C-alpha cells in the first residue's frame, strides 16, 4: 500500500497537505449533530457535546471507573500503564474489552452514531482506554497528532478516525485538561527520528518519538491559537485524528479522569505499519477484520450482553 503520509524518514520536519476529508458525510436533518456543529468540526477539528448523559448514567460510569482503578491487578497486566517513576495508574487500555459497562458506552448510539456520521462509514473501536490524572501527581501528555503514530506504528492508512473523550470528572482550566490547536488537523506535520523497536513500551508512559518539533508547534500555535475545553462529567470532547493536542500536568488536588474511545471507519482498517517492522500489540491497536459496532439506544444503566 502506498504511503501517502510518510513520516520519521527525513532529517527535517515538514507540513504536507491533508488528502482526506474531515467530515465524510453531507449534513441533513437526520444527522445526529447540528449543521453548525458539523461545520465547527470541519473548521476546528474538535467539538464539545455537553449533557450527553444523565446524572445517573454519569454516576454509573464513575463507579465502574473507580472499580477498574481500585483493582488494576484484576486486569490484563500489559494494559495497565503507570506514571513514569510511580505506581499511580496513568491509563488502562482495552477498557471496552475488559468492562461490559464501557463496552456498552462505546456502542452507545449517542457516541457511535456521531462517529458514523462524521466518518461516513460503519465504525469499530481502534483503541480504548481509561485515562486518569491523579491530583498532585498526574503527569503531562506532550503535544502530538494521534494519526501520525497510528499511521507509522499501527498502519492506519487514511485520516478517517476520531477520538471521543467522555469526561468522568470535572475538567477545569487548572487540573490538566485536554488542550488542542484548532485548525491544525488541516495539514500533516511529519516527525523526525527512526522509531525504536517496541517503542510502545516507553511511549505509553512518555512519548519521545512521533513528537512534533518545537518550531513547527510554535508556528501552529501562533497561527491557530490553543484551546482547552472544560466541562462537567458527562460532557464529551470529540476531535479529529490529526488535530494537534496534549495536556499539562495536574498539580491541583482535583483528579481528572476520562473514558477515551477511538472510532475508526471499517473501510480504514489497519494495514502493515508504514514506519516500523512490527506493529503495536492488539490492546493498543485493534487489528484484523474489524467488527462493526451495532449502536445501542437507551440508558447506559443496563450493561451490554456478554
């Protein structure tokens, strides 16, 4: 398969044109989001949907997240990522495969329906995780484009994927909320440096390859600005696979947590990686024949069937 977004090959970073649409469906009255929301996603590369879930549903999700964080030993060991130099949980991967509650969340019509509209296809979960940024000790996630890594290390062919961050705690300006550079999704920024073997073992704690250079980041920030969407639990931040994003550390006593779901178009299933010999493991990137989500309507309070 031809690599139309080569990265980590040249000695200098460069911007190359985006060759894929951002919104893959034409808006109509039956769409799950409004026309202005679709236009904002096209323009800025992100969208915030508030009050997506009832207080009871939010409490249900928070209780499930608490169970997972309280007993990481009960989970697949490789999926539990701790903070650098600490035993604090940073992320738990493959949550949709380890929790029926979160599998039900991933299949919910309110999320999967929006993903299907924006991507113009049936969708499946490329990656899922529970992100936790504890009070005082939560470390930063440095600036990056997810697509650059998913393309180089996983073999995602095209920009036809998006992420949804379901807030499970109050995201304030102070506790390390997600930051995005709106409009940065409209060009592909290449990265410099050959990728070490089994890079995921260190990158899930702290990414050092597939990280943009500071001059290019400064150019993007000066051109587009930086936003940090905040919101109460139950809000959902949706962002394009190629938008530049990151987050600061959390030195407040208020933890930040979110369920993070990556939807990929079935037609965009993974090929061989474009920049490494061996792909990342299944818990980081779903491989093989994708299983399209059948969206489920109704309250979350009933778990998905086994």
